[in-house]
């Protein structure tokens, strides 16, 4: 999986021994912010930014979804990295267009030559100052939600003021238990750590299933940021997390409300265009050799995502 330490790349995995076998995700290292105001260090301008993403990564996936929803395709360039994340980490074939780099860790060093930390996607790159604005997906989608509105003319708001406290509350619950919960299961290195994560994950899925029985969406009767943050994990669940990460108590298809909810979100215009199951399955099963040393990528499952859903019958109570 690899890591930069003071600007040098090392092919090393996650350290779990000091935490009882529990997987702990590191914080993002770049936390700049694109703003629409004239005095911003990173001003919202068409053609200035470049987004580096993986179709496989759920955190990157949500930035691609917001690119589509907010009509940013013509304003921000995009590079899709290879699904194979091996000894060099995330790589690019062909090389990325700005400097000809073939590995994301080269881009990180370009931004900060003594950088220490994981080399992750998404990365929002500023072509004007030649640096990374942000590699924190939750903040990139907030920028995409509002800061480019005057350029795109798209004022759809997935983080409306009236719902922000509800959205934040659900995000704070869903992230550790579901979004990161599947990783806490799959990357645990002790039975206890795995079972703790497993129990928290399925307790949370049960809670969301019950919530969606009387609410069309997470925050009520409109799609918000909270839905898209949850969706990117749910859409990968049956194809990858059930088997590869041992999240096998139930599949999403076994939850009637969650399954129809996923289908509805998948069928939103533009979302299927940035949802690539080849990349998703290839990345996890081929790249995580410590979990799947044979690198065999399963042929299934068949996923029913295009059939009718019943979410329009759910009235928020």
C-alpha cells in the first residue's frame, strides 16, 4: 500500500500491532480550500484544477459523483489512476498530463518534498501554483457543492443550511461504523478487532435500514451529501466487502430498504457513468495481496441495479 516518509517512498502496509490489531486511518495531509471569493488563495476558476481519482476508491468516487451532479466536467480536468495499487501505490498509465508522472507519490513530493503520510486519492491539484489543494474527499465535495456555482450556473445544494446539523450527525455515525467500518473489518489483524468492527458495522446497517423504512433519504425527503457518502460504500458492499473484507452477515440485497435506496441513487443521472465495477473488483482483489495472495478476481456477483425501485412510495415521517 505504501507510504511516504520525509519524501521517500516505502512499500509498507498499515501498522496495527500497537492498536490491538485494529486498523486506524490516517488523517489527510492537505487541507486547503477552493473558494469563490476574489481574495482566496485557491480561487474557483475554470480550467485551473485537476482531480486525480480512482474509480475503485469510495472516497474518490464521491468526488466524481459531485463532479457529475454539479456539472463540473468542463471546468476541472480528471485523471483516473490504475485500479492496480501494488509496490508503487496508485499509478497512472499513461502518465499524468501535467508533469509526466507515473505514480501518485511523485505528485505528493512535487507538492511537498519532505511529505510524510499515506498517498491517497482523491487529490485536487492546483495547476496555477503546482500544489495539492486537498486530499480530503469530504472537504472536496463541499467545495464542489458550492464554490463553483457561479461558473456552472448549477445551484443544487447537497448541504443545505436547514439540514446541516442532521447531515453532520448522520455523517459522524455512518463514517466510523459503515464507510470506514468495512475497512476496519477487512484490515483487522486480530479476531477481536475484526469482531468489534463487524458488530458495529451491522448494527449501523440495521439502524440505517430501519431509518430508511420511514425516510426516503438519510436527512429526510431530499438527497443530500449524507446519501452520497453512504452510497459509495453500499454500492461496493455485495461485490467486494461481503467476501473480501469478511462482511458476510448480510448482503445489501438482503436489506429491502437499503437495496432499493442504492438502486435509486445509482439511477440518478450521471452516477452510473462514474461507477465502474471492473475497477472496483480489480483493485480490491488484485491489489490487496496480503488478504488475497492469489490475486484472483471473482467473476460475480450479478447485481440488480437497473430494475425499478420503490423509494417513491416512502413518505418521510
